[in-house]
């Protein structure tokens, strides 16, 4: 989408932003930073919300909390200073009530505008003040003597902010872009004969409605037919693009890893446990894929502790048996170390050489590891992102295993895959995740992957007992930790923060506050539990510091770990049997389930205590009940999807899903079966349309959220 071909908009080609008045290089650059590279992108940059300036509300009828537009005359002005300068402007409109406009930031020229008798039109949200209602920082304009500007007949859009481009400019540019919309028939890509399309408004009407809605349009829930129409087309585009990537993959060649499986059998014999039925089934699926000369692209979903690593190790033996190499990448050094220990314990007795390549491997050790990888002497290489860097060359890479893939960007996954084209072969890919997502979502989000599920835990695990407890009972929990640690057990205390939804909250602010909350809790608990060795990890600590604390906890040198939600997915501390999660009602169910997976990994009975701030809403109680009732990540994921209200995003960071412009997988999940059906029909009957739909929405590359 970045290169501007002169193709007309309707063909799916991009019209450059320079076609709009007032877009120079600098504005274009700022828009591009936000993914807005063409006129078409502006069409799809939909408002976050709207402001109704289509009517005037008499001051007497204003209601607290309800945004409104008022036309009034300045009655009195007061400049004061209480902690900070403040400007108060009392206005009236003859409706026998006064409204106060209050400004904290203002320039002298601005203050001078408000002389008594001046007429204003202003817009804002009134709140109760010292003397009746007031609006803090309204948007306003001073009207000339006989100026009587007409009211708009559509709601004003408020667009997601673009750094460096003011809201008014953005509004004007989108308006200009909309003026370039071709006629309905030329814009429409989806044939009306397709299932479900005829019942929805056309693309042109939908776009115009959402950018310039009539007063009273019901758009807040995101389920207006125009919104559904756009979400449908966007989901369709992503689905098609992934299916296309998959087809492209299938045209490539991979080394068929179809040996007799002698090493795998030896590994199985030497393991101290038997595979679960689910592990066996998934390994069979993987093995069948690997035996083919086309690259495997399989996602293995398995709840925390379901035993994915051993399946990866078995797959690795199949590559080694064929004389090829395997790379296993984990998102953090600690996780990678854990894999290294496991793989060395399992594979070295079979005579397989396992090399280690992480960021902290430097100098001679790194040079040696690189040489072993390049010569093929190292048959399996375990590491972090470092594996994906330039300068890492493989002798004959045939299988790439990526653990906890949502923590990697898709680009990184592809970078590792691209390290394999020795002898014209592309490596097979095995992607593992502990974040189960519902099947319908998986089909859309991972349409380029086959999905297997390890849906059974190894025997002998005592399920974690989960209870929800009011935060008022916190002192009891401190006692409980004391008791558990006295018995030689370890515990986690997870701090989360109730974040204030502030419009001007700076990015990173949440993390800072969260870190402060964790520091406070750490100090309190250290004081209250004198005999207990307490550690702290949070997102603002440097990686080595974090890792050192995690390692100390893992090795038993700490009894209690106070952490924010950054504590790692997949870290195995079997001796930890108690977890407390603060403000549990604020977290997604999938995330709580992930956190809870840190305990219950050993033989001891484990508990997870979900602390909540009373009073608990009915919905919040229902959600916490789901966790109390089941330990099955797939059931939890389905419920989470059902219970989440509209607008609450299924976090892209949680799942590694593509970033959508309009669609919201949680809100629009109901559309997915239709998306799949539409995709089948399009590919069959209108393949050229499929290409154009992808080009319009996805462009050359799928836009993935940063992992
Ligand atoms: P995850 O799926 O979360 O990555 P791991 O692969 O780390 O899980 O396995 C968790 C623990 O269970 C490890 O200690 C592993 O050795 C053990 N394990 C794996 N499979 C089995 C099994 N079939 N029976 C008993 N223990 C198993
Ligand atoms: Mg794991």
C-alpha cells in the first residue's frame, strides 16, 4: 500500500495522500506512522465516537454527564489562582440558569475574548460545580455580532488520534478523502449474490453513515448494520489473506522427515512417564505432517502444564534422524534455559548435540555455538530471539519450533523460517501456545496454520483450588502465606492495578503505576512477613534483574514472589503452591487462567486466591465463577468470549492476532461462520475479487500488533 500506483481507487489500488489538499511530506509521514498511507486508508479510519452538534440545548435542560452544545452570552468573567491559574466564565442563555466554563490552561488573548456580552457556541460535558453545572475546557467559538452559523445535520466524528496531526486537520482530511469515494457500484467488491451480503447496506453507504451519521444513529454498541458490514468485509479480507499465505506455503518444498522413528522410540522408552493420549495424538499429527515434502505449519495449543515440550522434542528427533537441524525459540531467556535443560536431559543420552544461543551468549562461546550451528555439528539449537538474528547460519535447518508464539511477532517467526532455504527446502514450523482460543477464532486468526490441541493434563496433577475473596480479607491471606512458607512451600502475589481511564494518560503510565503498586506491596509484605524471603519483579525492571529474581525463585532462594502480570508464561516452579491475584475482577479470564497455571505444577495441592474489590458486579461475579468451576483453558476461553462486553478487546498482545481496523473479534465472533462461508464462495466463484478484497484491507502485509 505504500507505493502509490496511479490505479483508480475502485481497483483496490491506492490513491496517494498527496491527492488531498494540505498534505505535505511531514503530514504524510505522521499519517503513515499510524498506518494511514493512502486515501483508502482514511476511508477506513473510523471514528471512535461522535459529538452531537446538530442541536442546541438550553442551559436549563443540561444534564450532568451528558455532552451538549449550548449557545450563550458571557455574563461574568473571573480570573483566579487557586493552586494554579483558573479562568471562570459564567454564561447565560435566557433560560434562567447559568453555566460556568472553566479553563486551567489559557492564554491572555483567549481570556480577553470573553468579555461580558460576547456570544459563544460551546460544546462539552457538564458536571456539577460550586455554583450549578460547569464545563471544564469546552470546545467553543466566539460568534460575531450577527453571525448565526447553521447547525450541522450529521454527528461530528471524533477520530482515533494521530500524533502530530490535530483533530480538526484529521477531520478535514478524512472529509476530503470521503469526497473522493467512487459511486457505490464502483466501490463495491462483494457480489450481492453472496450469502448474507444482500441483507446489509453497501460499502459506500456504510462508510458514509459511520463517518457522518445522522442524529440519533445507534452506533455505540458497534453492532449497527453498517458496522457489521465493514467488520464482515475486514474479517473476510484477513481470512483470505491468511489462506493465500497458506497456499503459497504449500507450493514450497520441505525436507520429508519420514524416517523409521528409531530415536523417537528410544526417547519415549527413556522418559520417566508415559505420554498422555492427547500428547500421542498430537505427536502423530505432527509426524504425519513432517513426513510430507511440503512445509508443516502447525499450531499446538495446550494448556499450561499439558506437556508441549516433550512433543516438540519428539518432533526434533525425526529431523535429527534425517540428518537435519532443529531450532527451538522461546520468548525469554529463562524459558529458553528451561527448554535447554529439558532437551539436553532428553536428547543428549541419544547422542544428539544441543547447542545454546541466547543474547547473553557472547564472545568465544557465541563464536563456537555459531560455528557448530553452521557446520551442522549441533543438531538442535535452543535460544531466544538471538536465533533469528542475522549472522546465524544453519547447515540444514529442517524444523523450527516456536514456543509461546504470541510473544513473537509473525515477522520474527518468518525470519527464522527464512533461515532454512538450504537445498531449496523451507523448514517445517511447529508453533506452540498455552493461550487457548476458541475454535472459530482460531480458524480466522490462524487460518495459515493447522491447529492441534493437547486437551488433557498428565495424570497425578491435583487441580488448583480457586476461591474468590473480598480484598477486605487480605490480612487472613498474609497469614496463609506465612503458614505455606513455613512448610517450605512457595507463593506468588500478583499485583494488578485498577487503571483510571484518563483521556490524556500517557503510554507507559499504566506500567509505571503498576510497578509502583507492586513496590508498595513488596514493602508491606516484607514487613508483615519477617521470616519470609520476598522477591519482586515488574515490567519496569531491566531484563537481567528480572531474570535473576525469577531464577532465585525457581531455585528456592526466595519464598514469596511479588510480581505484576509480567511473570512469565511457562515458567515451571513445581514447589509453588499458592497464588494470590489482586483486583482479579479487572483481568481477562484467559489471563487469570494463565497466571493460575504458575501453580499446581507439582504434587502438592495448590490454591489460587482471587482477591476482588467489593462490591462485585453480577457480571464480574459470573466471570470469577467460571474460573472457580473449571480448569479447562478451552472452556474458559469460550466463556470469556461470551461474557466480554462489546468494545472490550480480545487483546492482540494476548493472542498474537492481527490488528484490525474495525472488527473486534470478541464483539464480532458471531460473524465468523459467515466469513468462512463467504471465503469459500469467493475463492471458488470469484477468485479475482478475493485478491481485491485482500488488497483493500490488508495491503501487502498483514499488520500485526507488536508482540
Ligand atoms: P507446557 O505445555 O506448559 O509447556 P511442559 O512441557 O513444560 O508443559 O510440561 C510440564 C511438566 O509436565 C514438565 O515437568 C514435563 O516434564 C511434565 N510432563 C510432560 N508430559 C508428561 C506426562 N505425559 N506425564 C507426566 N509428566 C509429564
Ligand atoms: Mg511450555
